[in-house]
């Protein structure tokens, strides 16, 4: 349960970026959460909705996308795949989509802000 | 209205400090072991047991707990340097808390540093501490489907220790299944079965840690 701390970090980053671009308010925050991160998307959304109230993002639409798992096979092909639930089973049979060889997880644990959409100060008036 | 591309990971700050910790451990020739596991899996007891098997090495510990200094006080009885870290509301240690704790340790007099994480099989996975080894202890009393239920922590661990094997029969758990499950999702994971009460398997675990320290 570290979604509130992450949400706090996301909002601080978003507001800092928005202010540096002369924004009056943030209308949308787009976030990517890796499928292998332990972040619960629903809890993150709840945390962002609760914390955004007193910020310039108070009306912002929150869009959170689950990002695929990055894999690499023995032949060195890298690709991105969505794993089926339960993960315990799908993690045992990760196959490279290019060559069909067994592949290993190389990424998919991120939690990051992709984009923010802002309105500049004069647009808000 | 316009869109600003940010592409910044909110966990990046933690990752950067973790890398700094890792470089520091390497520089000081310390083997740091991030000891993860559920509440009651035997993390503190394992450090106590290992301390008897690793004499000749200078041990130290960072004991993470949400509140209280019970674990830290237990470990202090081993006569090793111990720093207790209270995470407050957080369910895991992070690299920043570890970095702060390091400042309170006699860093030039440590060979192996045990970092006992907060009892939790979920959140610590997201927070690299910079330790060279990530070890997860799971006790049979948690149920032999625990690895299945929490695959991620085992996917990203260097070793799994299935603990309390002496009571496996009483709690109707199959320790072999737990080891197999961990291997199924992580072909590289080192596996150990231990009973601290009966002093079984601790030697093997301790000697692996000693080997890993030799590798540097």
C-alpha cells in the first residue's frame, strides 16, 4: 500500500512541470503503470482523486494505463507482452513472439507520468 | 491547452539512491542483504541464527519496522551494530531510509549488512534498496501456496528460504512445493530449506552468503 506516496509524487511532479510551462491548471494527467509493478491501479486512482483536490489539478482527468511486460529471449529479441492472470502461471511460459523461444522478464515495473495536459494561465481567465 | 510529455518514473528517485547505496557497499566491500518476508516468517530469528554461523565476519543490521524497536532491540543482543528504522505508515523500506541508516553505522567495520525489511510480501518488491542480494524468507505456516499467491517477490529475489520446516507436517504444508513454485517462475533463484529451531539448513544458507561475499 504505497499508492498514496506515489500519488503525492506524481502530483508534485505534474504541478512542477505545469508551473514551469506557465500553466493555470492541469486538465489531464496520463500515467503508465507496469504490469509487474505492485501498484494497484484502482488504489492509485483513488489516491490521486483524493489528493488532487487542493492543487491546480483539481479538475484533471486521471488516465492510468497498464503497461506491458518487457521481455527478451535467448536470441536477443526484445518485445513487450501483456501477461494473462494468474501471473504465477503466465510467468512460467513467457515465449518470444518473434521466434517462439523461451524469454525472460527485463522490465515492466515502472510507474510514471506519460503526459500532462495544461491550460495556460491566460486561457483560464 | 497543450500536452507536455514527461515520461518520468516516480520511482526514479528511489532507484537513483539505490544505485548510490550499491556503489557505496561495493566501495566499502560490504555484502548487503535485503531480507524480505511476511510478518512472522522468521527474518529476525534468521539473522540471530546466521550470526552464530558467520563468526569471524563483522556483521551489522538495519531493522525496519512500521513502529516499535522490538526487532532492533533483539538484534542488539547479538552485540552487533544495529540501527532501527521506523517507516511510520509505509509498508516497506526504501533506498533513502537505508541511506540515512548507513550514516549511523560504523561503516568501515562491517563485512555483511543485513537489512531486515518490513514484514510484507508485496510493497518491498517495488523499492530497490541497493543491496547486492535480495532474499525472501517464507515460512511453511504461511501456507504452501504462498509462492503462487505472491509470484513477483520471488521473480525478483536472488534466493528463497523456506523456513520452519520442522512444523510443516503440523500445518499441512509441503516445503518442496514452495521451492518448486519459486523455481518455476525464477530459474536462477537459489533455494534453501531451514529450521531455525532444529538448526537445519542454516549452515548451507550461511555458506552461500559467505561465498557471495567472496565474489564481491
